C-alpha cells in the first residue's frame, strides 16, 4: 500500500488543480465550516510592529524590512522581504522564519545560490510548489528560485533595463513589475510601470502582453478562467478573461479614492495593492485605507471585514478593532488569510 500523503500535500494538490494556490491560494469552500470563513480575528504572526531588520527567528523574534509580497503552498509562507532584498520562508505550523535567497541589505542582479544571489526590491512572489517566481521590481525582471536549494536564476527580462518588449526570456523587458501569479502553465505579471498585464509561458519563458489600459496595477490573482487585478491608481478591482484578454471593472470607482462599502462601482478603494481569492470571494489589501476588503465575485458586493479606514496602527483584534499600516501582500490557505503589513514590518494572520 502506498503511504498516505499528508493533509498539507493533499491540500496543495487540490488548490493547484483549481488554479488557486500561492498568492491566490484557496481550498473548496463547500468542505469548510461556516465559522472557519469569518476571517475577522487579526493577530501578528511574525515580526514585531515598527521594528525592522533581517533576523531569522520564531514569531515575534524575527524581523522584516517592508515586506510586500506573500504566497503560500499550504505548509509554508514565502515572503518578498522588499527592503532587505531577500526572500524568506515561514513555517505555518511553528512561525519559524528562515532565509532562502538574496543578500540582506545588499541589492544587485546576481544569479547564484542562497546568499550568493541578489535582488533589487523584490515585490511579488508566487509558488508552484517547487519553485518561487519573484517580481524583482527594481531589476525589471522575473526571477526563479528553486525552493529546495535556493538556486536563483533570471527567468525573464533584462536586469537594469526597463521596457515593454515581448520576447523570450531575457529578450523580453518589463517596467517595475510588482504582482505575479500562476495557473500552473503560465505566469501572469502586473507590469506596473507599463500599466499592463503580461503572460509568461513557464515551459518556454515566452512573454506576451495579455491586457493593457491599467493605472499602475500592483496585485494579481487567478481562479479558473479569469485573472483579478488590483488596479492601484485607478482604485478599482478588475477582471481579465484569460482566453480573450477582455477587461471589466467589478468593484470600485475609477479615479475615485475612498473607503465606502457597497456593490460594484458604488464601492470605493484607496490604492489597493494585494489581492487573493478563495474562489468565491476576493480579499484585497486596501493599502491606503489600512484595511482588508472582501469582494463577492458573483455580485461585486464589497465589505470591510478587518481594519478601520484611515486608521493606521498595529493593534491585534477583531474586525474594525484591528489595525494595519499600509498592508500590501495577501494570500490565503482557504481558512486563514496572511497579510504582509508593509509599514509595520510584520506578517499578520486573519482567521
């Protein structure tokens, strides 16, 4: 008899098959108790508010420096620790934080292994379970990190050269890419400086432009046949049909910043950056409002489960009693949300 796979392994397989792992990780909602889906209780999972650094450790003993990107495989969390120029791992069951790749405090473009590699303000990160793909923002590249070895290579783009050229591997160019997600076959990149979404075929590294006409898009997630984009400077949440590149606005009012809950264009956001999905809802790190918002995909209904609009802070608590300080990255296991609380230098947990 074959040994039974662990729950975490089975969960990841299910998530990936649904096109909903990593930065947009999820699990089927039908199997979850209603209480598990409340996601209103906020605690600090790793790091200490307003204390920055690069120390590995457990929970509050670890230090981050403006963490932005975050993704999960169901067992671990991976963090683009932006101002440290490194990629970190957090074991979900223990809160143990360790270094994977990059040189803390030193930026660069070097491919290599572990501390022998260098990044320049990495902002977005996604995993396929074996590798990490990193939006290396100030290098204008997409990097690949083998999780088991820490080996870093440049997957697409030319380090130090911004542009919008389509092409294969280093023949393509990006302009300050931030968000990144995958459906297992392709990577999708929020190419922030180009106001576009790019597609990269993983097997060939061929880069094309899937959709344009955004305003500094930062966050991106995928589920099924669609992509969902946090269109940051438009203050909206957009949907892209992958097969056609058709873009529609599902929530928020273009060009209008605010914090109103409501349906579709009646709701307002303030420079939303991170986005993830459980397949039924979108969860948005509404950065300028210091909140996490929930968008029901089928209806466009927007609510604010946690945080208080306009009130920055670091308080743990329930619902509006919790405080964030410029939250950026967000990911989910389907039961729990994890947030890269950028200006608090912490990783927060929402259950």
